[in-house]
C-alpha cells in the first residue's frame, strides 16, 4: 500500500522541487551559453592563428619548400592547447606537419561557416580548423590546426560546482520559509482531519469541528458540521424504514422465484420445440435443395432450367429464413452476427422479384422493383440479411393483397442522404390504426381472424425489426385499412460503387419509349429504368390519344395484347413484348413477328438495363448469343484516333497494326523509347501503346520524359498504355510509377484491346461507320480457319491454339495474308534474336542475356510458341535476379525449341517459308 504523507511534507517537497528545478534550469542554461562562448572564442583563436601562420608560410608553400614551411610553423608548438598542425598544397598533398594528429571519431570540425552543437562540443576531446593559404590573391594551400579542449572541461566543472552550491543555499532558504508558512495553513486542517477521523472510527455524529476563521478552511469545517447533522437525521429515518422493508423484500423474493421457475420452463419448452423442428424441417429441405441444384446444372431446355434455378434459389432463401426462425432465441438475445461485404442492390431487387414472381403471378398481382436513379449501385452490408428483410416484407405484402400490385422501392433516404431507404408498397387490406403499434411484436398479427384467414406465425415482421436494428437502422409502417400498406426501413449507407448511367443522360436518346403495359408497378419500374437510361418516356395508357397516332419510337407492350391485336404498333422502330416467365404467349408474339424480343415479368434490373443499352446503341433488340457476340459481333470503330505503337519487335508491331485495323485505326509505329519520345514531342496522338522493354530507352523512361515534356509545355496528358508480357514482378507493377495510365498484357485479345481503347477513346456512332465490303472467298477462309499446330514428340501441340485463334480473330478481313506476314517476320527475326542471346551468354553479359531473352520471348508469346517462351522467361529471370549469364546448355535447349516451333509454323504456313524473289528478278521473269 502506498505510504501516506502529511500535508506539511507535501508543501515542503513542492517548495524544494520548485526551487531546485528553477535553479537547475538556470544552471543548465548557463552551462550551455558557456560552451557556446567557448566554441566561438576557440574558433576565432584558431582561425586567427592559422591565418597568421599561413601568411608566414605562404611563399614557402608556393615554392613547396618543406624546410621553410617547418621553420614558419615551428612557433605553433609554443601556442597553448595546440596539439597538431599540418600544411598541404592546393592538391591536398602534405608538405609539413607538427604534433600528434590522432583524434576521436566524434571530435568536431569548427571551421568558419560550420555549425556545431554545444553538446557535441562538450563531448569532443579536440577541435579542428582548416584555413586556406592565399598568396598573391590565389589559393596555394591549406593549413590545419587541432586544439585540445581540456580547458573547456575545467570551466564546466567549476561552473557546475558553483551551481550546486547555489542550489543548496537556495533550497535551505526556501525550506525555512515554507516551514514558517505551513503552520498557518495546516493547523486548522489537522484539527478538521482529527474530527473526521473520530467520526469515522466512533460513528459519533454529535462531534463538531472547530471553526477558527472565515477563509476556505473555515468554510470547509462549517460544511462538514452541517453534513454530520444531516447524516444523523438520515440515519434516524433509515432505521424506521428498515423495519418495514424486510417484510416487502420477503414478499417480492417469493414472487421473483415463481416467475423465474415459469420462465425457465417456457425456455426449455421453446428450446425443445426448436430442436425438433430444426431436424424435421432440415431433413426434407436438404434433399429438395440438392436435387434442385443438380437439376439446374444438368442439360435442360432453357425454360426448364429456369424453373430449376427458381426452385433452387427459392429453397436456399427458404432455408435461410427457416434458420433464422428456428434460431429466434439468438435474435432475441442480441447475439446475431452480421457480415460486411459488397451488396449489389440490383441483385437484391432481382433476387426478391424472381423469388416471388410465380407467387405474385398466381395471385394475379403485379410485382416490380424500382431502383431510384440516385441510388448507389452497391453498398457494404450483409446481403443475406438485407435480402431476407425485403423478402419478408414482400411475402407479407403478397399474402395480404388480393388484387393490384406490390412495389419494391430502393433509394436514398430524403431526410438523410447518408442512409439507404427501402420500401415495399401494396394495395392490400391495410392495417387498422390501433394495431400499428404492435405490428412488429413477436407472434403478433392484426387480429386472430387474420391468422385464421391468411396463416403465418407472426414472427416475420419481428425478425425484420430485429435485423434492421442490428444493421443500425429503423423500420416503420404507414397503412390505412382497406387501402394498402407501406413498410419501409432505413439503414446507414456505406457506398461502394457510385457508377450510374448519367453518361447516357447527356446524349439524346435515339427515340422515345412508348409503354402499353398493365400493372401500375411495372409501368413505374419501366419509367424509372427509362429515366435512368436517358429515354423520353410516354405512357400510352395515360394518354390514349397518343396511342391512336404515335410518334416513331420503341414500344413495350404486353404480349397477350400484341397477339390479340395481331399487328405491330404503328411507326414502331422496335417492339418489346412483356410476358411472365413460362407464359407461351411471349414466344407466340415472337414467332408471329409481332415483337422483336421478350422482357420477362417481374422485370429484372440487369435484363432491362441491357435491353435499353441495346436500344441506345442501335444494336438488334434481341440479345445476341455468346458465340455470335464473340465471333461475329460488330466491333467499335476509332478511325479518327491517332495512335502510336512503340515496340522493338517487328512481330509485335505487326500484331498491333492488324489488331488496331479491326477498329479502323492505322497507327504510327516506332522501334524504341527514344523514337517514341521524339514522336510524342510533336504531339497530336490520342493514345500511345508503349512496350516497357526496348533498346536505347525503355518504355518507363520514355513515359517519364514524355510526362516532363507535357508538364513543361502545359499540354494535355496523353494516355499511355503499357504493353508487357510480364504479369508479376517489377516490370509488371512499375507502369504506375512511370506515369502510365493502364496496362495491356501480351498476348492480348481483340475484345481486351477494344475494352482498353473504349476506356480512353470515343467510338464512332453506328450511323457513321462505313459498310464493310464483302470478303472474297479466300479471305473468308483465311479469317475463319485456324491452323493446326503440329505436335511435338510428346504429342502436345507446339503452338498454342488459343494464341493462334486470337491471331486469326485479329486478322479480320486480311485473312491468311496477315498470318503469313506475321510468321514471316518471326522466321526472320527470331533466329537473329537467339544469336544475340548466344553472343551475350558467351561474353558473360547478364544484362544482354536478359534483354535478348525478353525480346525473343515477347515475339514467341505473340506467335504462340509458348514452350520456347517459357524457357526464355526462366533465362530472363535468372539473368535479372541472379546476375548470371546464360549457360550453353540453355542456349542449346532454346535452339532446339526454336527449330521445333519454326518447323510447326512451316507446316501450318508454308507460304511464309518460300524463298522470296527479288523485285528485279521478278520483273525479268514477267
């Protein structure tokens, strides 16, 4: 236990500490100033001495007369504290020296203009000064003087002793003064403390403390006396009350024990019920879910596969809800755990509408979800719990709605833009006002007739409330009996993605959208999607006069209405039929040519947005198949763009030229970073494709210099995209530090190149694109066919088929001629690059090996010679990381693999290996 000290001791210690600290600080400052004065004085003395001796020895130094120099500086030995002197000429060559020049590592140089710390000077055993020797206005040498600092320590010791003596005297005087003053303060406090101790030990509340003054101590004693009197009165009242309290406590204890026994019995019953129900429900659910998932993954027609997917998704959602109901005790105890991950609000809406779509259709209800334009795309949260809350609300809405619609609305909370607001509106029976207060209580419904008519346990809304509160939100309801209800909840919004289709709004839509659809919810959802996509929308149900004489536009109408009328709407640029999933009337409308595509009810956010995007782009309304999109899909064109390609490999340049030609681009090409820098200085390029490994100047350095030129000239930043075959390591990550804007890994595909171009360039509208001429049969065969790679001795193909397919795709209308040209370039340049690698290996040049291996690897990757490229990757990595030149065994292996690759290419492209006839000989032959 900490020892208790008296107040006299504390006041005395405070005075001593204050006096001592003050004097110590003053002494320390004095010592510091003394050291500074000594340093300045010593520097001045040494500089003056060195200047004097330097003047005396200047002529001798200039003549390099060592004897005369020694005679001139010999008087230095008689100067106190100087321990060493040295004279050097202007080249630093020692001419003469006197004394011992040994110094410690921490000793200071205090020459003119050199700053030093007083603390470092105090630790230094010597100081040094260097002064130039000048003769006839020119420097002829330098004189160095070293002085001992022993006299500084003597001064410091004397100063410290005087300071300590002063501290002792001041402490003694202060202590005497404090003792005299303490008596006036502590005597009344001691008397008060003694009175308090007596009350504490003896419980004598009749004792009173003496009041000897009207100062703070007197007021303290008076307050203490008053408190003692109040405590005495309180004790008297407590004594009377204690007698009555004992009977009350005994009675309440009996009641609590009875209530505890009843609660424990009810809890055991609930636990038994939940355990039994968990086993009984999960067993059949397991079989149902597994079989549904297996069925959905098997080969089925599209409609049956969708049926199976809905069963599987519904079963998973049902199992999730059952888990929460069976574990309701965990919700009640507040131990519910929420995960934090990315939640796509469109997926939530689509999942809920798909889950309840069939149920709403069978009930004759219109079900739809509206994601308001300002809503974020994705937020951070628990997708399962969020979907469960919305599903519970939608399920309740459908259960209590006989006709009309159910609408899910997702957006920002207007009262707090930092919160997400989700509402479910219905046109059902509504809730009486007097029942709204208890609607979220467990096992509670509006009345018993509701339970008998509609079923249910009354747990759904209670679980919703607890889940929303666990998310940090609030849930509420607005309802009017007989007119429907609106359940809503608001949770904190942590926005992850803010992408929207605002860009689409900036451009005029191609034509208006005309709605002729039943269901207020579906019409509102269509209107919201159209507004988000920037379309002008016309609801013909609200404006019959427009339906009679419509403007040109795209129609969205119910499939059964189209079939009943039997004709397409007037002046329709395109027709979209609305039909519920599985309703054959949709396929009938398509088969009869009354519609161009189908949009399923309930509307899916993903499908609707994709449809509107096709309308905007002028693409066919029917969604193309994956194969068609990959093979025959029309690529965007960027023929107005100026693009520079920088690559030292002729094969790589040819590949880039052919690939860019698919997008209508004729690029300029350069072979190294220095040429790229020169081309970029002239300006005018919209995009630069920069290989990162090139001779003379690599892509990183070229990019840095281009950025410097742009900054100095005040020009706009030109997008630069790195081209590299590296996917890991410094070369794969250094593009950001160099100032590049993106990276495109080799080998790249036409779609990947198109995505990159679209991110930096604006494509031409479809109306401005030239019509592609029909390809001749030979070109068609060349572009459509793909060479078979000859297998090696192991039976594995030498050439990578995927790379060859990409080259064929890049060829486009150029067909086989492009591939022959690429192979010919590889045939000419690959052996030359291998010889450069062999020469670098023979000379032991590791850097040359790495550069040559990278060049050959790059062109081999692009031609599909992956076996050779993998070996070159190992050679390059070994040369760069270990600094070792390649051994001859690896060179021989590379030659063998190159010969194998060239043989496979010769089999696939014999035209590329035919001898070329010089132009003059060809003319004579003709």
